C-alpha cells in the first residue's frame, strides 16, 4: 500500500496509540516468517516468535512479558484508527472489564477491530478453548461460553457495512483506492475521513460491488 507493506501500516498506526505500554509483533518460528521479524526490527518494536497455533502464541507473549492486559490488533487491518484503540483502552480500564471488544456488537467498520483481554480472561481461554477452531480464532469461546465481564465498544454511528480489512483481492483493490485518496492528505487518516470517502459516489459503487461479490460467493458455497 504505497510506500509501506500492509503490516507496516498496522505497526505505524499502533505506534500512535499513547495508551499502549508495549507493542509486540508476534509471529511463528517458521522460516517463512523471517520477513515479519525483519519488518519488526525495521520499526524498532519487540518481536516474539513462538507457537504456530495463535492462542498458544498469544499466551506465550502474555506470560513472557508479564502483561496484565493484552490488546489484540490484527495484521490485516492497515487503516486501524489509533483513536478507536485508545477509546477501547479507556473503556476497558474504567469499566474493569475482562474482555473489551468492538466486534461482537459491530458498529465500527470491519477492519477497525480491537480486542482487549485481562490476563484472567486470556488464561481462561487458554485453559478452556479445546477445539482447534477456538485456538485458531483466539477469542471465539468468549462470545458465548463465559461469564467474564465484557464491555462492548460502540460507535455513535453504525458503520458496520464498511470493510477496511484485507481478506480478498477485492478488499486490497478498495484499500488501494482509499489510501490513494486519503494517505497523501493525511498519512494517519481516521474514521471521519473514511466516512467522507465512502460517501463519495465512486467509493460507494465499489463498496456495493464488493458486497455483491460476497453475496455471490456465499450463495455459491451453499450449492457446493
């Protein structure tokens, strides 16, 4: 995306969050992830290489750094807004929640995902997530099977129809257009600029085309 990789945009934006004490780039020990370590060193952040399974690796990071709270930010969200992350941190601490998220009752765009866990919540997940899918998606079990205190971070405006993540080629094309229009004006563009961008006729058409593509893919799977 422009002069940086998707991961570098995530790192740069996370570095702008003043309420985060330490940023750790967590990856596996597999040789193919050496490039991820190289990127982390370039940006002078902590790098942790551990288990291939995401939940175990998350647990390894938390125990190694003796973290009391752990923020999960995904590497495929290059437009993540630092202001949203800081809002989540403040809400998590003031509410004394074990799990704070803006993903379960989604009002923020897909790709603005922030999850914060207390060490207690992460320990519960590590000990109780037994299915491989639960250990792959880390917080999946918290959605339905725990009484731990959860705080839902909500936007003042429902923007859950917007996609700012990269899962499909169409996502990347839309992200390229977003960065082309916004990055040169403000390399740390946030939610307000994104909203104005999607109100433009050109981006609205692209968004609708992607939604049609997703519906087609979903319908196709049902018939397989």
